[in-house]
């Protein structure tokens, strides 16, 4: 994961609205897809297939791949992507489907297709989909090289954690698909490892590849365990030497990160035949060669740099000489970027893309914002005026809100407070650039629990039951409406959900829990205690509201 300079607020925020706020097609070139190369590349592809068949990769939900979020980001960049309703979504390298199944669950009016080379992972994923009863998501065992124009077009193409780990011919084919199989309003998301940041991590890979010669005929899982032990010993050795600590502290930190990661991730990340980081400029050039147009990064701070110190911005812009590709490359040189999430589109959208780091106020009016759960740092402590205090209060709820919500709150609770609405736009925009707010195109309504009115639809119960009772969690993680992982859903919550398949009352639920369920927890001092049914029910209802599972009977 990339680390960027987000921690300092002072001096970051530009109070002057000039330059970042605005008031209120070309033909795509014909590009031939790269040919399906046999021989060496095909042998490498078969080896990759066997690797993922033998050592299963837990399929996760990634918040940055949420189409609700992708749409909002594309709008900020000036584009008009297709709405969620009716959207066709393709994921290349979908594994068991953990990145698209939660989205299919929450957005039944969109259709999702995942393809993967691993027959084992596709088999597991389709078994889970059948158990869940979902009809708008399909997983196919398919070689990316076999996708042609007849496969159809999609509004969103997701390629997460694949591009850096395949042969060059497949890399180019992926980018070709992101052009030829993308609809005219379409957005493609491609993540990959980047230099210069990955040059430090390559030392971990080099150590592991060098040491695995001692066990080269063993399985990937066994080689992973062995080489992690080698890293552990090297890290311990470096910690014994003060000179090593002073000169190579970053390497010790990187070793520790590898040791703490799951074996399946480490094996496929560091020991596969392919892990080819590139400079962002090279990626952009390769994408353009396949007919794609580069939009910017999903992490907007890598593309919109005006939030940085003025002198830093001036230097990067001077180096870039008004070239957006060079601007992002020099940003990566300065901040040692090791991972990117690039957005691509069709050539017909080229002139619509915002390159001057501005945003239209009416675009911000269409978006919903929410602070990510993992971002507990929140907002600057020196925010003392009513407008910023209000914004801080909304952020601390971790719920979605829009510009009008803030305006209405100010009118109701601070009617005599004068403020410049442009200041609100600026703060929202900059907090979004820095990742302290996520932007969404649509609001997902989280309905409260109402006695004799609320119920949980069968599709949510079957989804959770498949993962909890059906041991689906060994293949994929559970995701919420924003494709954020939620590892806290357990058997107890599933039991409560089953009691709420039909409208009921709180008293009736407490009675059932008193008679049939005992929840035991352990205090910090080791003492065990039984959680009262009333408390557990209230906690469960709050959790289910956050998951957006409740519906109201009309």
C-alpha cells in the first residue's frame, strides 16, 4: 500500500476558491488487439493458472473498485459515466468473485461478469453464487487472451491486482480490452505496482527468490513459508546491528510488513514468475498505444497536486512543463509511489477530462460524501468556525451527506452565521482529494429498525449464511454497500438476521434470544461474562442498519 503525505493539515488547504472551482466528441482510433501469442507466454500463463489453482487467493472486496465510488471519481475528472442502474461491469482476474459479488448483492439492477484463468477459483465462486441465490453476477473460466470484440462492451472494467503479475502480451491485451470492450461512457480501473517506490520492495522479492532455491521443488505454499522464515532471520539479524538499523531501517520495516501479511498474498506477490512494476509514464504510454485515454488516478491526490505546499507544486509543474503525464511521473519521483490505481476511458472522451485540477460546483452538488471507517484522524483540530465544526460533525458520523445537507443544517442550527458557500465546496473537494472523504454518485439508504415494519430480505440472509455457515469465508471476504470489508459479521448476527426475515417487535426478538442464544465475552482481565439479550439485540440492530440490510414493508 502506498503511503502519501496526508498527515499535515496546516498550510494544505487553499482558502482562495480561484483556480479549483468553476461555474456552471472525437472519434476513437482503430487499434488492432495484440495477437494471442503461444509458446513461451502460453507456458507462463499455464504456470500461473496452476499456481492459483494450487494456492488459493482469498477473494476480497476493495472499496476503490466500488462502481458507486468510480462514478463519483470520474465525474470529478469531468466525465459523465453510466449510472449504476443498468450498468454492465466486467472484472478481469476476478478469482472467486469477492470484489463483485457484494456489489451484485447491493445493486441488483446492475449486472456483473467476472473471468479468471483458475478453474478451481471459478468453481468455488459459482458454488457460492448459487448458494446465495444471486442472478445478476456470473463467473467464467476464461483466458484473457481469448476475449474478443464479440464478448461485448461494458460500462466498467475492473482489473485489480492482475496487471503487474502477467506476461507483457497479457498486459497489452488487458489494455486493449479496456478500449475495445468499453462502452463510450465507460471507465476502466487498472491497479499495478509502480516504480520508484517498488524498488525498495524488490529487495524483499530478491531475497525470497534467492533463498527459495533451497526448496524450489516444493509447492508455492511451502516455498512461501520457507522464504518468510528467511526474511524473519534476516530482519532479526539486522536488528542486532545498530549500523544496520540506522542505514537500512526502511528495509526492516518492509520485512516486518511482509511477515505480517497472509501467506497467500505473499506467495503470489513476491514469488510468482511475474511481478513487473512500471513507472506511471510507461503505463500511460502503453495504455495510449492500445487506444485508451488516461484519466487520472483513483487516489485523486496523485493527479490533483495543488493541495501540496505552493513551492512543491511550482517545482513539479516546472518539471512537467504543462504535461499531465510528466506531472504525475515527477509526483511519483518526489513521493516514492509504489502502487497506482489508474482510470482509463475511450478516445471519444479525451477532451472532456479535466486537466487543470478544477471542479465544477454543480458536480460537487451531485455527489455524496462519507468519511472512511479507517480514517479516525478526521479533520484539523484548529477548525473552530461554525461551518467547519458542522462539517466535522457530519464526518464523524461516517454516514453519507451532500452539500445541501450541510447548507440545511447551517440554516437550522446557525441561522445567524454568515459563511461563504464556496468555502464549503473547497473543504469538501480538498478532503476528498486527500482521502479523508470518499465520494459517491448515489446515496445508499440505510433504513432504521421499525417494529412490525422492518424485515431483512432473503438475499442478504443467504449471502451471510453462505459465508458463515457454508464456510464461504475461506474463499472470500464479506463486503458492504461501498465494497468495504466487514470481518465482524459472525454466527450471532446471522442468527438475529434469521429472526428478522419477517416484521417483528423488539420484545419478541429479546424473548427469542433469551430462550435460544447465549453470547459470552471476555473482559481485558480474562473474566468471562454473558451479554444481556437486550444489549446484544441493540448492537445487532445497529450493525444491520450500518450494513443497509433492512427494508420496510409497505
